[in-house]
C-alpha cells in the first residue's frame, strides 16, 4: 500500500525530531495554569500535541496547515463532482501532504476492499431495544467490531513497540471503511425497518456509496456528504471526542475501544449532539410562529430560551472567538443550492440575530455560530431525519461520528508511531488549592 510506505518513510524522521526537541528543550515552559482553569474544564491549558490540525480562535481550523477553503480547492476531485473525495482528506490527515487523485483513490479502494461488516454487528444492533439511541448503537457497533482488531491480535502475539503504528493503521482503515455502512444500517433499522437497505455499490466513492445506501438518488446529497465528512473530521486534540479517544488509546487499547469511547463523548449535548438540538430549536421556532419569523420575533424567542435556563444550541465555543469556518462553508452550500428552504432560511436569520442576543448576556465568550448551528438544516433538506420512528433523535450526531472517526484514528496512528505515553495528569484537592491561595 503506497499510503503505508509513505508513512513508513516519514516516521523515523519524526521520531528523531521529537527526540531532539525533548533533549534540547524538554524543560522549556509551555504555559502556566491557574485555579480558574483547574476548576474550569482546563480551558486553554496547553497539554496535548498533534500535527494533524490546529484551531486558531480567530481563524478556525486548519487541517495539516490548510483552511477549509484551501482544502476544497486543493484536494482531488472525481470527474463531474465539485467537492473533493474524502479518501483524499484521510490521506492528507495521515500523511500531511495533499494527495494526487491516484493516492486519494488508493484510500477509497482500500475502504471498498475493507467495507464488509460482519453479520454479528448487525445482529447486535437488531438485538437492541426500541428505545436505544442511535449514538448508543453507533458506539456499540464500533465496540462490537473490536473482535476484528489487528493491533490487539498482534499485541497478544508479542508485537514490537516500533510496529504498533502499522497495526493501528490496519485497524483504522478497517474501521473507517465500515462506518458509512453501519450508519446507513442504523438509519434504516431505526427510521424505516420495513424498507430494505441497498447493498453497497463498489463503483461509488465512500460518500456517494453512503448516499446510495441511504436510498437518496441525488448527486447533490453526495456532494453535501463529502463536504460534511471533510469538515467534521478533526478539530485539534482538546475537543471531547478527540481527547477521549486519545486518552483511552494511550493505554494501548486499540482504535475500536478508543473510538467507541470518543463517540460516547460526541453524544453529549454540549458537543456533537448540539447539531440535533440546533435543528430541534429551529423547528420549535417554526412551530411557534407557523413560518420563518421576523427578526424581532426571533430575538424574543432567543431571549426566552436564555431566560428558561437553556443554551442556544450551535452557538458558542470553548476555543473559537469568531464564526466557525465550518459554519460558513455550509451556509454557502445552502445559499448556492436551496436558499428558499424555510429551515435553511431560518438558520441564516438566526446568524443575523443570535450573536447580539448572546453578546448582551455579558458572559458568553463566543457569541458566534459553530459547525452544529446549520448542519441539520442542510441534512433535513434532503429528507434525512434526525429523529427515528419512536421519536428518539441522534442520527445527525452519528453522521458527525462517521467523520470524526477519520480524525481520531489518524491521530491514533501517529500517537503509536511517536510512542506517545499513557496519559495521566495530576489532580489536586480543593483544600490544596485553598492553601495555595492563602499562602
Ligand atoms: N447559549 C447560552 N449560553 C451560553 C452559550 C449559548 N450558546 N454558550 C455559552 N453560554 C454560557 C455558558 O453556559 C456559561 O454560562 P454560566 O457561566 O452560567 O455557566 C457562559 O456562557 C460562559 O461560557 P463560555 O466560556 O462562553 O463557553 P464554554 O467554553 O464554557 O462552553 C460551549 C462552550 C460550546 C459548551 C457553549 O458555548 C455551549 O453550551 N454552546 C451551546 C452548545 C453547542 O453548540 N455545543 C457545540 C460545540 C461544538 N461542537 O460540535 O462540539
Ligand atoms: C469539535 O469539532 O470537536 C467542536 O467544535 C468542539 C471543540 O473543538 O471543542
């Protein structure tokens, strides 16, 4: 595999680079930590390292140094499409270089060859009760697949430390290959169990195949999927899904255990589930007014949400201090293709109104929209429902998870390549902190 050879060629130099950095500057301070940060979710504490992506508070994400706009310009396209192949994005995350079309297609072909989901995974999902959440099913399916782990099998047989990354790459390709099939299966099982899901089509790329398995005959939805899967993939290492995956992986649990853990974090309303909450909030607005409201009506509705002690989903961020570029690119997609969709129109109007409402609270550090404010508005346009036949919601978070698995597994490969150690920060007691203050 060209991809594996490329990584094998890069890893020795990276190991040397890190060794040199630690030898020459291991004692150099990166920052200081105050009690507000210790009690405040470690905001801005610099204690992780990744070369795969970086979030600048004012600019947003760069994946391997490229902004979202640059990625959409530079990553290879299939003929007749306008959004790049996700296989090319995965190559970039892993290798750090923009691939040629051939290199992007190699990843896509590896995915095709590895996409068969064992029957027992479907059986596990079918055995789950009617009130099982879609994210629970998704995480459960990933965990069930752990029996397939190449890393754990080889580790049991005495795998050498310097070879951990190769087995982790195998697991990562095997897992990410299967996720679109698993997501489409969960969708059918929970939304439309009487309808037969189409079998995977090996002539299609990862995203178009997902579209096909979802039963959507619209090339524009395949384009949206490519966009969605690219922009949700990675957001540096401190976000909950990436950090949880890294933490669990640091024990040498394989990527199935680790990614499943990351997905459990993504399921929370302050993280990936915010896309579901954001669509629900937009639908509540339409239900209340019967149509897209005026700015004044929307301002009042937003203030009522805050007064009732709830957050406005899709707005605010722990790191960003400007509009999330992942929001902007989705806004542009909707404006280009379906500007008159009422929910999309409303999501655009919210962008005009809500930042000022949040600013007026005087406490929200980032009043701007994040990736989740609008992604559901685009999905619903194509008839993809977040809530299942029993009224349990969460499919949009599953879609986020399919994409986030790309980032967390690419990071896992490099964590093993660079022999990143067991993660184990130190905790203190409140009395210790009080003593520090009075000293
Ligand atoms: N609506 C209402 N209040 C908010 C919002 C919001 N959208 N964002 C922040 N606040 C409040 C926050 O709850 C806190 O209140 P209090 O002091 O009473 O506890 C105060 O403003 C200060 O919070 P910040 O420091 O601005 O934000 P923090 O870093 O703690 O949290 C989020 C970041 C993302 C958790 C927060 O902005 C939020 O809850 N947003 C809504 C949920 C959301 O969109 N999450 C998705 C994030 C992206 N993702 O995919 O993960
Ligand atoms: C993410 O994509 O993980 C979210 O924007 C949350 C974060 O970065 O903290």
